[in-house]
C-alpha cells in the first residue's frame, strides 16, 4: 500500500476540485491519484466541513479514545471485583473459629 499523501496536498487537490473548472477524472490524472481516491477525499472534506452528514475525523478520534478508556476501566473494574471476592473469602476463613 502506498504511503498516504500529506494533508496539505489533499486539501489543495480538494480545493481545486471544488472550483468545478476541471472534470474529476482529469484532476485525478493531473495530480497522479486515482479518481476514486479524489472522490473519497471530496466526501471526507464535505463531512469535515459540515456539508454532508457523517463522522468527522475529530469525532472518530474521540470515539476511539473513549473506547480505549472504557476498555481500561472495564479491566480495572474486573481486577477490583476479583480482589474484593478474594478478600471476602479470606475474611470468611479468618472469622471462622476452629471446632
């Protein structure tokens, strides 16, 4: 898979495409990218600019961070649950008197 193009390059290509002076196919050829790639960039730019509904890059990053944090909290909660169970078992054994 080729390396992604820099954001500045993508932004410049999208700006030229939005002017509508040149067909998408010709622009893609001139900039050395595929037509589908340019269409994807245009869709993503429309979402980022609020022209089209969808999940923005910032929202996507925030969701990814929240999912990561949630996973960590669930793991911490499980550790605490097991520790509480272990300690309650130890207290039961210590509290019993020998007969």
